C-alpha cells in the first residue's frame, strides 16, 4: 500500500483559517433591501451600463472583433459591416 503523508497544519493556523472564513461570511447581507433603500438602488448610476449608447458601441466593437454576433440586436458577420 502507498501511504500519503500530508503535512500537518498546526492547530493554531487551522483555527485562524476557520475564524477568517467565518468572519468573511458574516459580512454578507442576509436581508433584502428595505423600502427606503430601493430608491437608491433604482438610480441610473447603480446599473452596470449607465450609458446605453456606449453599451451598444462596445457590443458592436466586441462582436466585430470576435467574428460573431449574439442575440443582442441585428445579426451579421464578423467583417465589421453590420
């Protein structure tokens, strides 16, 4: 039989790792936003793409370079002529 010898981790390091893992989970939000917070979340600045024209241009450049187009508008080839 082959025996695997794993390095022993000191109990202090394992305990520290467990405490860090639990403390990182404690920072997660477990509650949905309150009614008064939803107004801030609905602002235009909170979206990933705040400028629709810039988003459309970025998608056009991406699909032209990738020689493919995804389901986000007019289909076309990768020649950059769409």
